[in-house]
C-alpha cells in the first residue's frame, strides 16, 4: 500500500485567539500581514510559535480591507495594490529578520486569492508586487489557475494548494461562502474529502461531479469554527490512511 506525505497549512494571526492550539497540529502556516487582519504584535507572536513547533512560516497578504476581512474583491489602481502588498511584506519580513526566522512561502488571502486565480492582469500585478521573493520563496497557488500559469512562466517556485475544509465547483473554483455547505465543518467529511484528493487526485464537487485536482499542500482555515476539532481528528485518522503530515 502506498504511503503519502502531505503538508497541512492553516491561516493564522487573524485575531481569533486559537493560534497556539492549532500550530502543533499543522506543518505550515500563513500569517496575516495587516491587510485583512493582524498587526506587528500578532505577526511576531505567531511566527515565533511556528518556529517553536517546527512549522514553516508563510506570509498571507491580502487586499487592504480589514472591514470585510479581505473577502470582498476590490477595484483599486495597480500601483495602490502593489504598494499595499509590498508594505505588508516589508512589515512581516522586518519581524522575521529580527527573530532570524526564514520565510518559506507566500499565500494570498481571501478575495485576492480567488481573483488572481482567474484574472490575468491581477495575477501579473500580484507577481510584480512579490517579485523580490521569486528566487527563494514558494508561492501557494490553486491547481489549473491563471496565477499558477503566470507564476510558472515567470520563474516563481510554486506549490499547488487545495482546501480540505471547502467545497468546490466543477471549474475548480471554491463554492461561495454565501452558499450553504461552502465550508465543510464535520471532521469525518473533511477527512474523506482530503483522502480522495491525496490518494486519487480527485474530488467530488458540491453538485456531485468528480473532477481531477493536484495539490502539495492542503488548507484548513483557522477561522473555520471547527478547525481545532478537524485538525485533531486528521492528526488521529490520517496515519490510518497511510498519510503522514510532513514536518
């Protein structure tokens, strides 16, 4: 029987107070950089926790929209978006440099993540904003997305991401959070969803279609109400499926 090794990532530093509980159960984290949530204090605290538990540290920049938690698309000038993303990255990197912590990856947040998955111009803008990190830092991107294609073409190092706690549409986009069952809350259902993606490279969409997907890293959102219960369950059950969370 085949053995599998996967990365489980989680969005942290978003002010929910559960970071310390979640970090021991994951292998990489995406830390809010002040765009949609977070501040200097939370960035420092969570990155130190990650270092303590041997969890890879990632930046989680977003649209500059704390009011809507970065989950609403913004129509802002390219120069303004680049300035905001670079400011978020500069603030985060200053903390990592001070604490001598290595940046492993960059994962855009929320609406920005979804928008650059399908909008060519916006994908180019995002990559321009993070161009300084091209040589050494991974970018977490969705499979068969615009940002995947552009990042690969421009020489960025990428890692495909899928979502363990989210349902998908047939075009591989995430089901809108405005729709019931967009978020998978029940740990057993998350496990089944994840195992299918890992072992068979397929998932069943919300409307019942089976589609192909490839991923190297799988996200459980830190703000999913049952995130801690899900991660504890995965830690217990994944080894029974010959799936190991890599550290």
